[in-house]
């Protein structure tokens, strides 16, 4: 309609029973600080940490779940969000209050990973050409 009316300069005329699409009007729902505190008070462990990261760093659910160790910069208090909304990367803040709980969680995860490696798990076969390029793995060992 805009193209015909304002660019081409013609009236479209009667379109019959065609219904024009309308953009729905929705206001965002924002929780108060007290509501956020109440939700976080009912969570524990990794669920509390994930919810706190989402709230404190402004992460979406999948951005939080896809965070990797290398995306966390404790010295600069930054998180690198890869392939966020619009498939764009961005840097956001790491709340100071979450540094210690996040470091503690990473220590637990490292211990689980070390135990899995000791039990013979945590290894992956290199596909095709990479297996030939790195016969002993990229770091000179077979677990990567």
C-alpha cells in the first residue's frame, strides 16, 4: 500500500476481503526488584547462578546456556555473548557479586571433567582430515 500510494503515486483501489496485517501492541513485562529477589530466593545451585547471570548481565536464556569458559573475563568483569539476538556477538558486564559463585562453579566443573578423563570418558574422535592432520591431537595428546 505504501509503495503504490507514496512511491508510485497511484491508489490501489478495492482489495476485496483482504485483511491487512497489523503489528500487535505489546508492552514488555518487567519484574520489580522485589519480585526478582523473591524468584532468586527460591532457586539454588546452578539454577540460581543461571538466573542471576540472566538478570545481572542481561542475558537471554540460550545466551546464558551457551556461555563457555573462554567467554568469561574475570579481570575485566566482562562476558562475551556469541551469536546472540540477530546472530550478533556482544560484550556485556559480569556482575561483581557473581564472580565468586561463578569461579566456584567452574572449579566444580573442572573436577568433574578431570574425574571423567580419569575414568576414560571425555574424549572425542577427530573427524576425517583433522584426524590425519593431528594424529596425536592439537595439543599432542588424544583427549580434546
